[in-house]
C-alpha cells in the first residue's frame, strides 16, 4: 500500500525575484497558496514545506502548516526534499514547486493516481501539450520526448526533431513542476553525481533518464504560469481573477 507525502522545497535566495516565495497574493504568502492547494488534493498522507529559512518556516507555521528544516547548502530542490524525506515514513514523495501558486489539486491527484497504478516505477513527471510551434525552441522551459508507453526517452530545451509540428505534438510535451519519486529511489538519485546531459543542458531529470531508470509522463491538459520574475506575479493575479476554477480555489484556501 502506498503512503504518499508532498514536500515543497523553498528558500529565499532567488536571484531574479528576491524573497519571492513570501510574495503576498491576496494577503497570503505565495508558499501558503501552494501548500493549501496541495492539501485540497485527495490521496496525500501529508504536506510539508522543506526550507532552511526561518522567515519561510514562520510564515508556514503561522498558517498551521508543517515545516521540515534543512541545510542551507542545497543547490536544488531535489536534494532538499531528499534530506526532508529521510526522516519521513512514506513510500513515495511528490515534489511541488513553491513558486506555482496556481497549482491545481486535480493535477496533484493525477500524479497520485499514476503512482498508485504503478508503484514500483522510479519517478513520474506531469506534462502538458505543446500548443505553439515556437514553444519547441523556447529555452526557458524543458520539453520531453515520450514513447508510446508514456516513458520519457529524452529531454531538451530546443527541439532536435525535424518532423512536422503536428507530428511532434504526438510525442513531445512540456514539463511541469510536479514530479514524484519512489522514496528509496529519490534518496539514491539525489546522492548521485550530475549526469553529462544534465550538466550541459541544465535539465535535472536527465540524471534519471541517462542512468536507464524509468521516468513516466503524467499527462494533464493545461500548464499554468509560475513566478520567476516580479512582473509574472501580475500574470498569476490575472489568472486568479479571470479563471472561475482559480477564483473558486482562492476562496477555498482563504476560508
């Protein structure tokens, strides 16, 4: 039987948007929007924030949330989450991004369903469709090529494919910031050195693929903006204001 926990790695040292994780949306820190939306998903045993920053810990605890304090030496969220789950009783861990305040609980539930359908798999990553040809070569986000069984076979930032766009849409999808691991696999892969393609392409999940492990795509139908720079906060606020589902979720987490 699976026991799935969600962990949100967070820190204040954002170069492009200092302290963004505490940026207030509707009077609530961004990290709290993510945590509370995750709690709305059915099937999680627990949700915790992993951080090295007291300011983040205080904000989460003020909202009644669980915090796991970690070292301040982590270079990515994966190793921070690995440190956090080393002390947790679970079979699988879902890594959520703290700068995605538009997180949909049904996307979390899609990941949970995929884990329960194949709990012995190594890792899972939510993916969304490519809608415009320009996205194939947009360096700012990662795409995966996915085989007929749903397994990720390679990742890239600019498409190496020569097929027509309509054909590439059949097997290429954009990567979302929701990834899950078998607990024991996460501890092993987080301790492994960076792989060749991971290093040169800045695609962390290529460490899984290059080593021959199984990374499965979990398809969802939409991607939502995260917050990397200050101006993107306005984009998120527009979504919350204009999208009925987002407005309803905001009302629930503020209640």
